[in-house]
């Protein structure tokens, strides 16, 4: 009798927990489609935006944790002036470190919510900087998901000597706006 | 940015900086440091994204070229702005180095001091101008990099002020010679002033071109 009861309990436990466990471990993979990354540079005489559409990304969600990687070539940013773009590549050591890589980590439970708060590890100009709890807005667009947000980069985070114009340096803040569309694969 | 502005939790996060692996590639084809972590099934790697090897490889030679280019163009920029001072002074002293009086009236010759001062300013302008030009012309060119934007206008204007800076001193010397011979400045030498003004205008426009668009915040801040 006792053994029957134990078997019944075990069966009940297995019936309840198995789908939950499966749900918790449901892997999903994401690939970036269209992307627009733009940095904003401020100078007392100039406001400049450099835009790149060359970013690529992949995301893997596994056991409740999502790991996303976004990479973009430094030389793909276009600010509307070749001279300035070359100076940007020079000052950010873009030939030595040609890729900007952003690794984002967040809880898998957030992937279906309007706001995703990600911990970011940014590799840029031969340096690595960490930003925690960076908010990104998630917008469902049919089968695709559009993610927008701003990474608050600064020149000092990456030991970048701020470029000067007429001896006045640019602002330390160079926020990078991210606008990417992702597809589940 | 709109997303951040609309999110009540949005705030500048704490940041910390870490050094990338210290080993710098010595060879042009050496892989870039801190770029390609090992791929695992739970964490995507750079190799998963399909970038070509050419895109992800470090190029120390190109970096050195870019560094040299920037250094030379910084000198070009500084010298170019400094050159404005003798150029403006030469333009201002120009009328003082010119004989005055119309046909049939008494001609008032300029003093030798005025002539010498104007000639000295013109010579200084020419010397500094060509030094400025040298640093732009000799700066390393970056291949596969078609030019666009304000730099094109800046460079196009060099085809105006460049010949102007060659012609202005030649015409000035001719005018000086004619005045020394007691003649009224005539012929092509009489265009010295006009060529100088056109040259200065083109030079000023070239400076404005690389500074454009000048943001109004510059004045608002004051």
C-alpha cells in the first residue's frame, strides 16, 4: 500500500515537474536581421552622428539565461565625412582592433517582456568595459523582434584620447544607439 | 535614446574598464587580441557571425599609417589657422603699399616702410601657406577610401587658393618692380590685389568648409 502511494506520488511529481523543467531549459536562438547602430559625438561647434548598418548578432537562450553577441566593424561607421571617419578609426585604434563587440546577458524570462535589462560587456579600442542593467525596449513586429536602446559609452571607459577641433575636445560621452531586428531560428 | 528617455529605470550604469590582452600582434596577419573567444553552445562567438577574416584581422601597418596621417593633418590644421594671421595682415596693409592718385593728379607713392612691411607679410604668408599645404599633401593616403562630405569641398577649394597663392606674390613682385621704376602699376600686375582677395576668400571658405555645419549651441552656450 505504502509503495503504491509512493509510486503514485513519484508519478505525480514527474508529471508536474517534467514540463516545467523542459520549459525552463527551452533553448532558443536568435539572429540579427536589419541593424542600425549610431554613435553621437558632441563638440561645442558640432553635433555628429556616425551610423553603421553592418552590425551582426546572434543570441542563445539556455537554462534561463540569454547570451547575445553583437559585433560591428569600426570602419563601417559613416558620419558623412571621410576625413572625420578616418580620424575616428585612428583615435579608436580601429585598424588594430577592427571589431566592436557587445556581449549582452539577461534573464531568459525578460525575452518576452517590453523591457530587457541587460548586463553588457563591450570590447572596443582594445579595452573592455562593463555596463550593468542597461534597458532595451522590445517591440514585437510579426515574427521578428525589434530591440532599441542606448549604450552609454564614454571615451574614458576605453582610454580614447578625445579628438579636438580648434583645440577644444569633444564631450566624453559618446552614447551608442542600438536599433536591431532579431529573428528566432 | 527614446527608449532610454521613456524608461523610468533608465540611468547611466556603473562602468568599469578592463584591459584587453596585452599581447599586441606584431605581424600584419596576426589575429586581433580580445576578439575571438572560444565558441560554446551556450555563448555565441565572433566566428558565428560570418564576418570575413579580413574584417576581423588587426592591421598594425594601417594603424601606424592612420596615426601618421592624423599627426600630419593636425599640424596642417594648426599651421593653416596660424597662417590666417599674416594673410589677414597682408590684406589689410595692401592698400598702404599702393600708389594713390588718378591720371592727371599727383601720384602719391607708398613709403618704403609700408612696401617692405607688406612684402614681408606676403612672404611670411606664402612660406606658411606652403608649409601648411605640405602637411596635407604628404599625409599618407588611405587606400580604398573614396572621399565624401565636407572634405571634398575643402580639397576642391585648394584648386582656387593654391594657384592664387602662387600668382599673388608673382603679381606683387611685378607691381613692386613697376612702382620702383616710377611707373604706375599696369598690365597683369594690376590684378595683384584682386587675386589676393579672391585667394583669401577661397582660403577662408576652405576653413569654414571643414568646420561646417557649425552648431548654434556654440553661441547659445555663451
